């Protein structure tokens, strides 16, 4: 009984916010967005942006489902407002 209850407790599924490269969004804008919405400092944000630029995509952060979805919404809203095609998605992290 005790064992069964212990086994039932699983950590919550976490979601990574993955940002995608494109040919038009300015690098400075991407760095700014990563700093503003993912709490990174200038150096960390610049490294993530360069990784996306070179590899095609990169992880900006890992969150619960709702927080990750909200981050995606905020990024897309900000990019849209500024007229940039920047895209990002939330995807489950598997351990
Ligand atoms: N590739 C873009 C450029 O050369 C920069 C960029 C980086 C765009 C990361 C999107 O998620 C991105 N201006």
C-alpha cells in the first residue's frame, strides 16, 4: 500500500520553449526577447541567439506546461508587434 502510493508520485511533465531561426529577425531583437522573457543576462542571451542562428533552433528555458505556453504567447505577440517573423514553440521534455 505504502509502496504503491510512493510509486504513483511522478514529477510533472516539463516543457522546453524552443526558438526557431529565420532569415529576417534582427539578432539584437532576439537577444532582447530572450533577456526580457527568459530572464537571461546579455551574455547568456547572446549565446542562445547564436546557437539558434547556427543550428536552426535552441532552448530558451524549461517550465511547467502553462508557463511555457504563456512564454510562447508573449514572444509571438512581441515579435508580431515589431513586425518580425520570429517563431517559438513549446515541447515536452523527455528524461
Ligand atoms: N538569423 C537571423 C539573422 O541573421 C538572427 C536570428 C537568430 C533570427 C535567432 C531568429 O531565433 C532567431 N538576422
